[in-house]
C-alpha cells in the first residue's frame, strides 16, 4: 500500500500536563502519517481510552496522578496488544528501560528530546508496527 493511500496511525497521548498534551497534539497532527485520536491525563484514563479507541500508538508519560504510567503499562499492553507503546518521560532511560520493556513498552523517549526527535521516533516506530487492517 503506498504512503499516499495508507491510513494515518492513530495516537493516544497520555500525560498529566495540559500544555504537553496540547504541544504534542499540534506536532503529531502536523505529521501526515499520524493523527491524535484521544488524550488522557492519568493512567486510569489512559487504560479507559486505550480500550475504547484501540489506538495504533500510545504515547505514555510515567509520572501521572491516580495511576502512574508504569502501573498502567501492563494493562495497556493487555487491552491494546497491537499498539506501539512509547514511554515519554523525564526520568533517565537507563534507570527504567529494562523494567519498562518487561512491562510491555516498545520504546522510551526522554522528554528533554526535541519535538522533531520525538515525532521522528513516533513515526518510525508506527511505520514499523504491524500493517493496518
């Protein structure tokens, strides 16, 4: 299927900060291969939205109220098994990388990365995911 006919990958943004979600939404929606299908401000809402929306990509912050991203990660993997789950956090990746992968994360991006690097990583991982049906 050519890029011009492929359906954009749906992204669920999970972060407790409104400004971060808004910035990510603007940048992701500007990328022709992806579009934001939903947002969540805590881990419990992330699980609910992932189950309802079945996104292609879940962008997950670790430090959120109610239920952290790390607590939500195994349930997200269970209810959205085909989704690419990318952890986006301010924590150093070396601290949590192996644990996050064991819980079901596909990749880790530090929040200090540039928006270009974040979107490039999202687009690359989304493109590498299983073909859309």
